C-alpha cells in the first residue's frame, strides 16, 4: 500500500474480500488455458531473462526466473482461482494456495508469484500469534492489519524467512512482498528511508537465498536505490497518480513491471503503458478473476 503525498487517504492496495479457494489439482490441470505470450521461461527452469544478476543475489542467481518487460500476468487474491486466463504469470496468495495448485499452473506453462505481506501484520494468518506486540504498530487502513516495526529485524527476519520457506516449499517461482513502504505512512514508529532500504534489501536477500525472484511493491521513491536488488516491480495506480515514469529504471534493466489500475478506463492508460513497456491490467479492487489487459 502506498500513500502519495498529494492524496490524503491510503491508496487501495490488494485485498481479499472473499477467501481464495484452490481448485482440485485435476480440475486445475484440465481447464487451464495456455499462456498468450512467451514472456516467461518454460516452467521449472531459469532463463536469465532481463539482464545481469541483481545486487546481493544468492548463489542461484543464474537459475532464477527473471520476467521481461511486457510479460502478461494475472493477479488474483480473492475468489475461486480461475486458471484459464491466458497469461504467462499468475500472482496468487501464498497462504491460500497449495503446492498442488502451483504445480498445476506450472504444468500449464505458467510462472507463479507468491503474494505475502512483509511489512504489515495480518490477524487472519496462521502465524499471527508469533509476532510480539512490540513490533505491531498502527492500523494500515485494512481491518485486522497493523504496520510492523521494520527496524526490528532481529524479530522479523526469522518470521519472514519462514513465510518465504513456505513459498519455496510450495514451488513458487517468485515473491510479491507487500506493504514495503511503511516509512511513507503513519505506522506508529519513527521509520526512516534508511530503515526501509535496509528492510527491503533483507526481504530481497531472503527470497534470493531460496532461489526465488522478488518484486518491489510500490515504493517508487526508492526505485533508484533498489532496482538492482529486485527482479521485477509490482505497482498500483501509477497512471492515476502520474507516477509511471518512476518505473523506467526497471524496464531499462530488462525487468518486468506488473502494473494495475482500478479507477481509470484502459483507454486512458494503455497507450502510455505500451510506450513504457509495462504489463498493465485494469482490475476491480477485490482482485478477483476479472481483468482487462492492455
């Protein structure tokens, strides 16, 4: 979630209004349509797409999947998972889906991103009780969620490592860590830009050590410092707020930018997205099945 200085209320970020329900493996494998482009490497193998390895990369840097600019994607965090969308990449909730779901998507030629929150506590997650109250801050605008004190890496590193272990064990190719810009929000903690850079690099390192690529979620102001640490970007509403040019460093580095708008018609942003080589979608706020791709 990102709060631009010119916007007084929290920008709408990914949200799960309904529980995401994984289909049985047989149904997943049987109904999945093939992707509509070749933006990702074949499932199960690394490609080295998008240029050189990023800063702080682990020993498996050469094998990590690197999505190229323009790679098609589907972002679904609520409702029954529809695997028939003709997209190369699926971004789905890491807790809600099983290894069987990820395997079925791989068999259909998809790459799969594991959505997890790394900057906010969520009371509805199975590991919620492992977070001490001392690291829980103000609410982040969503029921049951509170910002984390990202300065407390002694507490948060093992908790986030366990979440990324889950992503790896389920076979995900990459991670979308959310709430990565707490220092720009009212968290209840005196967070500085340097705290955010340190924490975001920690999350990137944890993903890379597990052989997964990792995306920078929003946090536009720190892209120049972080583009080398991350393998792609995920952005919400850069067109609505006139911020898409800030994502150019990712594209220039050969790294995909997965972008979504909620309130603008595609006619108002798709031409610009095409010029900038963004992977742009129009979605509804609940991030269900519905999408309209540029």
